């Protein structure tokens, strides 16, 4: 399990990957060729994945994502140390916070 700021990246066993993920369309890469997992609204900094693979957004209010990196990848951010991910599947979860009356994704 890996954490970089408000992003949690959890390894998934191959049998735990939803069948629909194997044929799902990947999210697009940004202008720098990265998959952006979370973008800071204030700073513009991004938790992003560099390397070959796919990022799949699952349905849901908070949009958990699935990440497949068949050759491994690196998670980078302007203010955090880079993380090397071994090849495999991962579930990407954004940190949430409770505010009276609702739950929301933590703003950066």
C-alpha cells in the first residue's frame, strides 16, 4: 500500500480486478504524458503516474480509480518524494473529509 499526500494506492490481486476493467477505456494523459490521479486546485500541483499503463475511472460519487501498470511506473508530485510502483493493478483512492452535512474529497 502506498500513500502520497491525499492519494492512497492499494495493490490489487489479479482476481480482484473487476472484469469490466480489462476492456475499459483509459482516462486521457495530460499534456506532459502523465495520468493525473489528483490535481491541487490551489497549487496546480499534481499526483501523477509516469509510465506505460491505463487509468480507469469507476462509477461513483468519489470516483475510485483503477490503475494498471504492466511494466511498473512512478508516482510523482512537485512536493513529495516519488514512489516506484511494481507492475500490477492498483485501486486509487482520494482522501475524504467529513464536514457537517456531507463528505467531500480533500482539497489541496
